[in-house]
């Protein structure tokens, strides 16, 4: 089911740019909602349905700042209530003429967080498998939505560079590790998706999966151990 009434907003950082970001969010509301719905149906098709007890109440565009909580993430605004806010950071270009949406950053961050919203934990404590699926899906979506449609246009080089830079930024660090483990699950995106859906039949919340659940469906011991390890928060 499509979401049509989600709020598009920004955190009030109390800075001079806040009004501009709110305006940008407002002006691009339809684009952001359409993109959100498109990425969500792709994620659900691959990794299974969203936990229906939870509701996404808002998508935010934000500027980065010194606050470490303002990395892209799923925010749970009210303790004990099953509500989620998707926070994206710096998904725009700024110039003398003002701000405009950076589509590839938005695709990259939205698709990552959308995966987390399918099987929320309520506290951002996740295992490597959950984080790896998000990273994997982000790259897939960049290729599928950002590159194919503009193969012969000038933006192609910009987006290709962005993917390359993102790849080298995560290479060797924890997100890179998570991606590497998930890639070992299957030979292509359909094979990986089908394993994730199979695992979610008994345990819909991915981060509740145990070593034995992965072992049962034939995932090799070492990989299973890595995938169910707790993903470090900082
Ligand atoms: Zn994540």
C-alpha cells in the first residue's frame, strides 16, 4: 500500500538554513513521496512485508551538524509507541541560487533506511545481517534508479562518482564488512532476497535471528556467526 500522507520536514537545528530546508522539503514533497513508495515496494518484494504494527510518520531532510544523532537513521520519536521517522542528511546541493535535491544521495539514504523500517527493532540495535541488507539495497537502488535512466546524460558521471566514492568510504569499515557478508549469501539479488524472506517466515524481525536459524537453512557456520553478530553502534 502506498503512503500518501507522510510528513516531509526537517529537524529544527536553530540555524539560518532551517527555513530553506523546510521550503525545499515542501517543494519536493511529491518527488520524495513517489521515490519513497517506489523504493519501498522494491524492498518489500525482495525482503518481505513491513511489520504492520509500526508506522512511518515522517521523512526528514536535514543538514549535517555536530550532533552525532544526525546521521541518516530511523528515529523513534516516542518511547513505547511504534512510530518511526526516516532522517536523511545533506540530500541536497547548495548554491547561490538556493538548494535543490541531490537525487542520488536521497536514493542512497532513503533505500537504506526503508529496509530498516521493514523489521524495526525500536532501538537501533541491529545485527550485521540487517545492516548489510540496507547497504546492499542502497547500491542496488542507485544502479537501478539513478543510473539506468540517465546513462547518456551528463549527470551519469556525477552519480557514478558518487557510487564509487561511497564504495571506497565504506570499504574495510563496518558497513563494508556488513555488505561483504550479505553478498556471500547468494549469487545475485534474487537469491539473497529469497534467503532473507525465508529467514523472516519464522522470525520477521531480522535482528532477532539466531545462529541456529541461519544454520538450519544451510548457511555456512562462519558466515552465519558473522551475520548474527551485533553491529557496533559507534
Ligand atoms: Zn543502517
